[in-house]
């Protein structure tokens, strides 16, 4: 991919996955491919901001719980709650038990049903509880966890946009990015970021390096299970499904990082 194409890809990634004013100028498949391959870079930025606020609150004397809530709030703000909304809509669609066409119509409605509310509450509670536990044990591990969860969430998007995964609808963000990433490229990006995060975790010791890598892999495995279920139920992916995958991966990564710490 040429430098101009990479730039357009990063603009696409930041323009679609955050509120940052990056000025997206291309919406074609090539830009979408670059955007989905560059999604983990967005995760680094979002996770870095989340960790930064958490650490700032700790320095100012706030307890681990408030620092955790701050870190959880940052990704929601930087994405306008898009991924959380997608998680809720996906839960409503899956929980409805209706055929694909009816379930997709439920997901497009502006209101959130009981399945969505319950899923949101448990996901946010799990994220805050996990980060509070990690911040309480070590500010460094808490900050690392905030970054790892954000990157894992975006790696789940890269993998979900791989070739062979169809869109459930002919329109929308899901259709724009479905199947744009070559499988080899998705695997390479996943491997590179997993190794990089593990190396960062390894600064605290080899055990933390292994735990970080396993947390990323667990997050991606959970997202893959949800992706396959959504493909069976809806016939493919939608923008809501992408949001649900991101939040599933983020929550799983945080919970995994608390185990044995």
C-alpha cells in the first residue's frame, strides 16, 4: 500500500471509529481496507487517552474505582457511544429470536430493548470492575490494560472485515467494510500488535507478557464466536455487529487481565 493510500486508510479509520476531526476524503473500498487494517492504531490512541485520564485521576487522589470509570468513559466519548450502541442493538437482535429480516429491523430501531439494556449494564460493570482491580494492584498494569482492551477491540474489527465475511445488508458501514481486508493482512496485523502488546507487558516480567498475549487472544476468540453466531443469525455483519464485536473483545480482554494478577 502506497503512502497516500495509507494516509487515506488512517483517515478512514479515525473518521469512522472516533469523533476526531480528521477530514475523511475517500470512502471507496481501498480506503476502507486501509482503515480496517489501521483500526488497531486507533485503539492505541483511544487506549492511550483512556489510560491517561485514569492515571491523572489517580495522581489527583481519586481511588481506583473512579480512575476505572474515567478510563471506561473515554472510549465511549471518543466513539460517541457507537460501539456501545452497536452492542445493545446486536443483543436486541439476537435476543429477539426472530428471523434475520425481522431481527435486522429491530436492530435499526432507535430505541434500546431489554436485552440491550441488560447487556450494556453488565458489560460496563465488568469493564469498570476489572480496571478498578488492576489500578488497585498497580497503576502500570491498569494503564496497560486500558490500552490492551482498546487495541483488542479494534483488532476484532480488522478480523471481522476479512475476506469471506459478508454484509447482512447492502447499505451502511457494515457493507462498506465487509470483506475488504485480505485474510493474510488481518492475521499479520493481529500478530504484530499482539506481540507488541506482549512486549510492553513483559516490561513488568515474563508472566505479564504471557498474560497480555493470552488476554488479547481470549478477546479475539470471544469476538470470533460472536461473529460466527451473528453470521448464522443475520447472514452477515452490520455496523451494529462491528460495535458489538469491539465491546465484547474489550470486555473479555479486561476480565482476562484480572485473572491471576
